[in-house]
C-alpha cells in the first residue's frame, strides 16, 4: 500500500487579513462624504479627525497624513483621472465611485507624496480589501501596478497636451483645474504663461491658517505671544492678522475660544477694513452686513463699528447661518443686531445705513485652496444661476445706504462675470433701474498691499498676495 503523499500547496500564499489602517479608512470616508453628499472637505474632515483623536486612534502625524491624503486627492482629482483613464480598461464613469475613490487615494500616494511605491500600493490594496472586498481589491491592485510605471512628470508627458498646441488643456491637466476654470482665471488675470502658472500652482498649495484679532477685544500681539512657540508670525497686510505655522491649532488659543479672535483669511480682513476706511460725508452711525453668514466679516465689522460708536446690523437669509453669525458676534463691545432676512427683500427702510457690505454668494473660484473640490463641482452654467442674485443684492445694498454713504460689493471669485461685470451692469441699469452711484478707488484703502491693478476696484490673488482671490468694489451713492 503506497503511502499517501502530503498535499502540495505550490506557491499559493496563505490568506492574510488586511490591515485596518485608521488613517486611510478615515480619508476614504471623507472622500465618500464629499462625493455622496456634495459635502465640503473642510467641513467633513475636522469632525472625523476629532472623533479619531478622541478614540485614541490618531496622533498629530496621523491627522496630518489623513489631511494630506484627502486634500491632495481632491486637488489633483482631474490630473489623476486623466492618468487612471490610461490604466483602466473601461471609461472611468463606469468604475464604481467607491472604487475610484480608493484608486485616487492610491494615485496620490504614488504620484503626489514621498511614500515609497511598494508601501503605497500595499496600503491602498489593504484599504480596498477592507472597504470594497477582496474581489475589487484585485482590480485596484492591478491598476496601481500599472500606475507605478512612471512618476508624476512621466505621466504628465503622456497625458497632457503640448502647451503650444493647446495651452488651456495643458495647464488644466498639469495643474489640475478644469479647462473652463483655467480660461476664466486667465481672462481675469491677464498676462502670459508665467502668471497663470503661478496662480494655478498657488491654488494647489495648502493655505496657511490666518487669525484675526478683533479690535477692542484682542490684539495681534496677544495672539503672537500665545502662539509664538508654534511659529506664528504677523500677517502680511492686515494689522489684525496673525499667520500660524503648519499644524498650529487655533482652538488652543484662549482668544479664539472666547470669541475675541477668529480664523479669517487676510483677504476677507482687507475687504472689511477697506469698507470701514472709505471716506464718508456726514454721520457714521449704522452699518449693515447684508450677507453676513457665517459671521467672520460681521465680527470684524462689528468690532470696528464699536470703536466709532456705530451699530452693526448683520443680516443672513438662512436661519442656521444667522445663528452662526450671532455666535461670532457674541461679546461684541458695541451695539449690534442679527436678523434672518433676505437681502433682495429688505427688512429695513431705504437709506437706513451709512456703510453697507454685501459679500455675495458666488462660485467660490477664489477659494480653491480651501475648497479644492469646488473646482470639479462647479460648471460654467453656475455663473448664470448666481448672476441675477448678485445684481439684485447690489441694487438693494445701494438702496439701503443713504446718499453719501458707501457700499462694498465683495465676492470670493475672480471670474469677470461675478466681479466688475456685475457692478457695471447695476450702474448702467441693465436688468433694473440704474443706480445713482460713483466708484471709489479702493486701492489706497489697502495700504502697503502691492499689485492691486489699475483700479478703482481691487482683485486680490493667492500667488501675489497670499490670500483668497477676493474682489472688492466700493461705491458711493450720489442720489
């Protein structure tokens, strides 16, 4: 009787349980929320990070990596899509969205970080096994193996058009912006290749956290003293601004926790300061923030108004955002009121205010550093959707200010259709009665800030000023 031979397993590897990596699982959950709920990463990510820290799963390095994976994947989504399309045997629109999110996370680790390729592939395949299952993990593994054939520059040479043949397509792929956004930004900026490349590159940089010391309640010196050990430095342009080093935690500062200071981009600070500094004939007693949510500019305006004995009315259409405004204004040293009202249907009498700010709803193309997913979410037709609202808000703002008073029209977009075109249409009566108002040169009201253009309006830029691309037009009502 022959002896039974032991079963031979050949080269089959024993089953290995995938590692449950909390950093990458959290990054995946954030990307799914952005995709499924049209959420913004800057709103989704902080509570996920807090929950992970509270559970003891994360330290500071883990939080930094998760943040980089989420924001990096979203910023360069268009570039990674163009590359992944060459590695997948079907159109990307036919790939299940959760699978595509895992592939994008893997692409960013391979092409946009210093994580070694073998570690990036292994970690991403483990993530796929946990969140997608073994079957789809094999597909992810196969695609990522193809992706390792080149580095980012090598892939861009293969998927991007030559600049001389199609400059907008080239810039869009290389700098991860939709073609129509590249075209719009280029029109607004003017100039040649160097300027637009610098702007697009700046859009892909992680922005600094900037604080504002609310006048009469805190000072930049206090914030610098409290955060100085973490590498805090003064703002570039605003006397109330303090910039935190990477990883600085605003919530750790007493002034921020107590509402005496807040997080606010320096561009937004400059808009509020310019409105407050605009020359005024006659009384200066009552100010209006007509689109006040979520409250950052209202809090700064309220503090500035209080120093002059003026009162602020902060109006916000959405009740939940009005509550945020009220929270931001708590403790303001001067009189103020927060109301939930529609700026296109005023809850105040005409000519009631001396100064009015309307920071109107817009495409947000000026804040792509902070909301990288917006560039892929927005469409050219969105401009038409915002246009009537922007014009009507400006018309009503001019009606709300007294003769001789000042209106500031602001928007976090450099798109010409949302900036000067709106102001010119309102002044010329296109789509409504002509406004009796004159331009005020806003440039002298931002002292020390360079490269503000020909005026009288001002366009700030990330690559020139280190701010969001805020636009400001100042108008004085004449009749």
